[in-house]
């Protein structure tokens, strides 16, 4: 390589500050903007997955822009073009999405989210994503013997710091609007810094590589770059999907897998080279086997203390392998932007597979098995094509054959697991809002209890369950004598059961229910009652009508309002409900926007003066009691906590409900106060608002 030295220009420190700060803002905005729009699309984990898809696609565009700009234009022109686009991006600030973007139709949320993000943060995010490769290209071309790949590790360190600081420092201390304004100010500062670097770099002599000594990487190598990056990206999204289905779609769980993904980049591209193929291949075999074992149907519902560490550690080891091999295959700095472009193509391809292709191709969450299988196949590929690999040296020797056998065994195991999951279900369907499965079974030793007299059951002990992910959303006995029993979380002694029995003493009811499930609550309906169910998932409505009979058997008049419950209630005139049940918190993802002060204000607007708000707070991992208690105190209401135990013979599950109503209204319903515990008034520190919420404080 021949080079001409330079005497003036930005210092290495200035480059480092710009690259680090741009990467910090790049990943700080991801949980920030996702949290803002989360309530508009049902609050589910799929919103974050689509956001990750958007970020990967725009990252690809940014890298492509950096590749073209640095390769097709002179340094002076590059700086001018980039500075002009940076100036134009100021028109997008501050990055607060307008309320007019709230969806009026729950259909096609993916397209809606992508368009919303494009308008709100598209241009700033595009320019931030281009900053690291562009500045590294400028740095390489203006310094002889430059080693830019350490800037790649620095960039990922800034990204990881941004992700880790968000749930610990930013989210608990600042409202969403303050976060957006603060980010916008910081972005303006970084944009000015990047423009200054472009101005100071103009006219410098550049280092030119000799094409004969640094030949362009061939298409096979570029394809391998894409495959390794795609595998790591697909594993990131698939693991995130897996662990957020049963906990909550909130930033502190979003950032954990993404931070590990970035940590693997930092370690692999650091000059010390933390990746050791022999060590990580052994760890990879252990972790892929452990994850495959945990995905088996018999291990469904693993506790959080096992589930999250297992899959996060597995993700980290897989990413260390993929990114470690990328680092081993990185080209001469003369082809730096090509390398980054191919890596971003792979990242976008992996995200497209998980976010767009898998929901249409699979009826269950099988993308994790597919990504794990591809990771195992890539082990064979990278060892086969590497002349220095110990397996290549001993090809067709026992060690190579054993490696092939292990990969085949893993893929066979993953395929068998997916087939068992599919065969178990009577019906399995999937869309943006999740996977719904209907499973039939038989309950042994079922007895009938009527007026304290035990009767022998009939011969039909079959039941039918509705599952969203791994969480029961309804159970119905199929025998005619038992199919109208209120089961699962809605038994006669549950909070909602007590509230309904107390209210029915006063005549016909008007009731609202947020969350349909199998429609179990409709079993309480009596002639003259009117029940309105609010449900965002159209597939749930179809299954409740076709596979279960709670809605058809109910004596009440039933209405189903399709769409996000809160948005639907905001558009309706006051409904004068006697009871409004908020039932979206049974162990799986928590739609935070249904528990904010503004949400409670909306609920009370739709209730009668003496009406009762019933909030289902059963959850494996989060203590929602202080949140509801704080809201009750804010609105000067009384809150009664009612919990019931399991009764498996009747299909009843342990559940916790909080009934909230006026003190005068509860005085007229002693049945409610006698059935539970009156909660003491709470301070407002636990109160959530649309602008502020933090789940770290209520982890069990």
C-alpha cells in the first residue's frame, strides 16, 4: 500500500467521540421511540420486533449510503453532501410522533408501524447509522496504515451503553416527552460535530490501496458474511420473541438480548480478539443442545430464572460464533464499507425473516428452531472452507464425522420438537398479535357439586383450552352439563365472579370486558344483560366463536368491539357500565398503557357512579398491586383485593383481582368487602402515566 501523509485534519480523538456518541444516540432512540408507540398497537412484544426490523432496514440504507458516498465522490464533495443532509434532518426534530398516527384499524399494523417510524425518526436514524462506516472510511483514507476496525468495537460499546442505561437511568428518571426532546438536542450536537469533521477533512491527501495487493473479496466470501450476520440477527429477534412472550414487552427486557448481541461485536472486533474458535465451538454445542432441550413441549413454561439466563447465554454464544467468524474474515480496510454493507444486508435479512416471513410461513414460533439449525450448519461451512481449521485438516476423520453427526442430530431434534408442538394443537394460527392454539384434553376425576351435594360426573370429561403462546386464555368443558361453567381465572370465588354476583342482585347489567380470550365471562350473562368485549386480535374473535360456545350459550346480549381497547373506548361516548373488567394481565405481556392514570380516568368515564372497575393482576413476574392501588388513591376510590385458590376439578385457576369503586358504592355491596382485603391508600410514586412507567420497581 502506498500512502501520502497528512499534516492537518480531525484528530483520532475527535473521530472516536463522533463515532461513540452517534452510536449511543442510535441505540438510545430504539427503546425510546418503541415505548412511545407501543400503546398504539396493543402493547404486545411484536411491536418491538417490527421496530427492530425497521432499525435493521434503515441501518442497511445508512451503510449503503456510506459505501456509495465514500466510494464515488471526492472528500470535499462527500463532506458537503453529508452536511446538507444533516441540516435537512433537523426538520424532523423533535422526534415525538403525532397523535394523528394512532391507528383507526387494527389490521396491517406492520406497515403502519414502519411508516410511522420512517416519518418520526427515519432521517435522523439513517444519518446516525451511516456515521460510523462513513467516518471510518474518511479516517482510513487520510491515514497511512490506519486500523479502523477498533472504531467498530467503540461504536458497539456506545450502542451497548445506550441500551443498558435506558432502563436503569433514563426510563425511571425522565418522562417520554422529556426523553425525546433531550435526544433531539443531543442529536443536533452530534450532527454539528460530524459536519465539522467533514469540513476539516476536505482537501486532505488520501491513502490509496493497490488493487493488486488488496483484491476485491469474491462473491462466496461476501455471501458468507451475509449468512453469518443474518444468522446472528435472526437469533436476536427470535430469542427476544421467545423470552418476551411470557413476561412483558418493555424496554428492560428488550435491551438484554440486544446488549448481548452488541457485546459479542465489541469482543470480536476488539484488537485483542476475544473470540477463540475452539472454545466457542464447544460452548456453542452445549448451548444449542440446552436450548433445543428447553424448547421441547414437556418443558413449556420454564421459570423466568431458568428461561432468561439459558436463552440469553445461548444467544451470546451463538453471536460470538457468528461475529467471531466475521471478524476472522474481515477484509483489508480498503474494502471496509463493502464489508459493513454485506453485514448490514445480513442483519436486515435476518430481521425480515423473523418479523415478516415467519408469521406468514409458520403457525407457531418456529423461527428460533430454524435460526438455531442454520447456526449449526454454518459451523460446518466455516470449518470446511478454512484451510487452518483442525476439522479441515482431518476431513473424513472421526472428529469431522462426529461434528457432522452432531449437527444432523441437532437439526433432527429441532424438527421433531416443532412437529410435536404442531401435532399437539387441534388448531394453531398466527398473526401480528401472537400465536393462538386450541388444545383438547381430558380431566380425570371430575365431579359435579350442586348445593353441597356431590354428583357423579357424566362420561364426557373432555375439555378444550385456548393458549396464547404458553398462557391459558380460556378453558371449556365439552360436556353439555359443564360447558357453561366459568373456569380458569373467572370462577365464582374470583374477584370478577364476586363482583358479578353482587351486581346481579340489582337487576340487568351493562358490562365491558377488555380482552376476549375464549369468552368465558359471558357464561355469567343473564337475560337482559349487555356484555361488550373489546379485543384487538381478530383471530381470537374467530376462535372464540368457532371453537368455544361461551358466547353462543350466554343469555346476555353480546357485542364485540374489534381494536385496541383503549383507543376504542376513547372514541365511544360514555357507556354507563355497571362493571368494567380489565383482563389483559394473566402472566404474559403487559399492555402498560391499560394501567396508566389516563387509562383509569377513561375507565371511570365509562362506568356508572357506583360502578366497579375489576382489574385482573395475576402475573408470574410482576407485582401490579401497587400500580392499581396508586391509581385508586389518585381518583379517591376504594380498592379491594380478592384472590382465589386453584380448583382443578372445576377448571378454576388461582387468580388475583382488584375491584375499584367509590366508597359509597362499595358500602352498598358488603359481599365485595367481605370477600377480600381493602387496600390501604397508596402514595403516588407507584402511579403510572402515559408519559412515565417503569417495571423495574414492581419486579417480584
